[in-house]
């Protein structure tokens, strides 16, 4: 039986609060490294007063954090969870049964987050390492950043549990540093606190000629809010809300401290100066750079882990092909997806090499996450409609969507300067998810589900027919059918036509990906005792899909209950209680070149089968025993006819296959059901 270490930190406690700092706030917490400097780069001395600009900028930062992060995410969105789990796909599962089209904004938002998972490591690590230039002006920052990012991605395959234990304490030190630096710098110009008044932000936005460029920089302050929602399941809502008080106070005081320094040094300031490092005493700078680098790595780790979670959720919702997922530690929910890791690493390196500096990366940073927030607001509005009423949902939707559309327009001004990079990354992921979802649905149209009741006597007859060579004692088919009374015609075709497969016992195993992320249960249906048996495995996306191991555990329990006999049926082996042989069959639908689609659908299906060919390995993704598993490829337009005389109305009803097989109410399959709550 699989045993997991529990996820610490989900209950409100001092430990939980520290863990939350390390998991949730990496992206938000590192924003002081670059946000204020990005805002100041949009200053035009000829059109606006320096002091008024700084105060207006701080006011905009404060109210963006308050409206977007505090009210939208911490107070409202965190309540929209699925058994304590958060994220845009989890929000989608709460409303998908009421709004069938809602999958598209969910895909867009998730892919935007994946795009953010590429830009964030490049941006944060580069920003931190640029502080080293103060001590070593000739240092090759790009080379160091590429090295750090490469080590970070390489380490993913070993798991981050041991290293992750230090994330919380490091981030606590980081936020404490932000708080202390902000307080000391603020004391030089305490009048800066008047920026808490929103009127200064409003005046700047209205009167400043380049207000869109300014808002594009302001948005950087809240880019980690979506990750806060996605990491809900790791920390718990109470820990996030309580720790946010300390985090927000640290961020705000640090920003205001940077603002106080800027006003005090107006005459010597230039756009190349990063006010974050400027407020540090010279003796603290080396240590500040080190802790900033560690915080940037932690922020990057959070985005990488979040990307794994997004893809895992997408797989369970059939938005992404079933690629291999590894679990390098026995900490529940911690996963490693080689394809995602390699893809993000390559893209991160390309982003660093392309932009070379954090100042240039600012153009690419923020655009994709704005789209993600906008999609979350759209889904949230429909969720709130069912929970809080139509009026509350509309008011909330108007407020948040209006703010995010404004930020989106602001970030679009940076499109030509590099914003297109994040859009291209996002669109590539969207094309994969949309194509996989639509292609799978189209492919399923060519699958006909037939009543197993009409075939069970035939299975029994085949198993007793000594003239047919035995294929396996136990033959296990993986089926897509959600109904215990039906199987897809491809399985019947495989057993009866492709090659007659005689077995003593036919097993049909269905893997059901559930909305409950931590579920691991099963049901057993005895259709014909010891001859035809179906097992339904209900697996959440956070559970490792060790199908071979789960099947072995289930059969072991059935043996103990004396419901099945898994001893070998060969007498010489049976006398010594040797277990019988097992063979798994996985049906793989492949493209039929003889079938013509219209042009648009043909292009989509060509892309679908290209993705399938490049990414899908069903044996590895389901962790089946490769030595006992066969993938049987069957063209999707294979004839659904099984019997020679099936057109004859007078034929025995057992062999009559007609369109009414698709009508569930017409089928009354008998079976004995045994439900076990947990594996």
C-alpha cells in the first residue's frame, strides 16, 4: 500500500505560517526587486513633477495590492476552492456542469500562468543578480543567471522536499529584511505616508500623459497573486490570510521606504539606480544580494511547481495528453513532470539570452499574468452567481474585470518591446490544450459503446474453447467507458477480430480522474464470477497513477475475501500456489488516412495526432509494467461490425448490434458490486 507523508502547514499554526511564506509568497515577495525601478523608468520629467510622481506611484501600488491581492484573492477567491484546493482549473471544475463553454477561458488562464512560469524565473533571478554588479562591474550576469536557472531545473528531478523545509525560514528573513529596510528609509521622509490616500493615484492616472505605460509597471506589484490562489491546497486558507498581514505590511513599508529614498535623492537619481538596493547600507549589500538571490530562487521554484500542478490538472481534465509524471519524494502532491521541466528550462534560458537584462524583461513580464487574472475573474463571476447571488457577482465582476482590462491595455503598450514573447509562449500552450481537448472529443465520436451483457456469454465460451491458443490467464483491458455496463467497440474488435484472445478471466479497468484532487478509491463489478470483472479506479490529480500497483493491491484484497482465485490454472504451478500470469492491453486509436475531414478539422486532427505521437506514452503515464503490457493500435474508423449476419433481424438478440446500444436506458446489465473506500 502506498504511504504518503502528510502535507504540513495546512492547519493554522506557527509552522503553517512559516511554510506559507516559503510556498505562496515567492513571486509577490520578490516584486520590490524591480517594481519601483520599473515605475520610475516611465517618468517623464518634462510632463510631471518628480515628487508628485513618486507619491502617486506609491499610492497606485498600495491600492493595487489592496484591491487585487487582498480583496479579490485573499478575501474572495480563496473561498472558491475544491476540498481546500485552489487554482483556475479547480475553479473551473466547480462551474463546468452549468456552463459547458467555460472550458475555453479556463484553458487561456492556465496557459497564461504557464507563460508566467517561464518569465518569472528569468526576471527574478536576473533582478537579484544585477545587484552583484555593484561589487563586480565586469561580471557576466547572463552567464550566472543561466547557470543558476539550469541548476534549479536540474534539481527538480530529485524532489525539493528537503530543500523546501528551508524555504519558509528564508522567506521569513527576506520579509523581515524588507520590513526593517522600509522602516529605516521611511524615517527620512515620513510625509510619504500620505500616498495611502487613493486621490494621488487617481490624479496621476488622469493627468499623466503616459499613464498606460505607468500602469503597466504598477501591475508588477501583484503578479504573484494568481500563484497565491493556486497554492491554496499546500497551505490552507487560514495560514494564507493570517500570513498576508505580515507580508503586505513588509511589502508596503519597503515600497514606501524606496519612495522616501527617491524623494530624498531626487537630484542624484537616474533610471539605472535600483531603489531597492539603494536603501541598503553599504555593509549590508553583500548579504542583501545573497538573500535576494535565494528569495528569487524560491520564487522561481514556486512557479515551476505550480506549472507541474497546472499540467497535472489539465491531464485529469483531458486538456493535455497523458504524459509521464514522476513523484520523486513520498510527500503527497509533490510531483515532477520531465516534459514540462525540460520545456520550461529551455524557454527560460532563451528568454534570458534574448533580453539580457531585467529592464528589458519587464516588457514581457506582466502581460500573460494579466490575462490569467482576467480569466479567473470571469470564472469567479459565474461561481459567485451560484453562491452569493447575481447582484454580488455582477458588481464584483465589473470591478475586477474593469481593473484588469485597464492593466491589460497598459501591458499591451509593451507588446512590441517584448510583450509578444510571453504571448507566443501562452499561445503555444493554448494550441496544445485546445487541440488535445477538441481532438479527443472528435476521436471519441468514432467510438461506439456496446452492452457487455450481450457479450459475456461469448467471453465465457471463448475461455473454455481449447481450440483457441490461450493468450493469457488474466487479460486486463483499459477502458474509457464510464458505465460498468458498456465497453467501447474497439475492445470487442481487439478480442474477437484483431486476434482472438482467449483468457480464463477478462478484466476491464477504468481509470476515472475525479474532481477530488486527493481521492483514491475503487469499485469492483463482478459481471461473470471469475470470468468477467470490471474495476473502476477513482484517482485525483494529486495521486500518483500507479495503475499496476493498484491493480495488484485490489486483486490481493479480493483473494483474501475469497472472491477470486488468482492461482495459476496450469496444474503444475497451481499445486505450488504460483500466481497466474497477467497481461495488460491498452488500445491506442490512430489516424485513418482513408477518412476525409473538412479542411479545418483535418488540420486540427493532424496537429492532434502529431501531439499524440510526440508526447503520449500510455504505458509510462499509467506506470504499467512494460514487460506485461501491449499497446494495440487500431485506426479510429475501424468498422463497428463484429458479426457477419448482424444485418439480419432474425439473428439471436445476443449478436444483434444496432444503434440503440447507445441508449443507456435500454441496457440492464446484471453484476455484483463491491465498493472499497480507499486503496
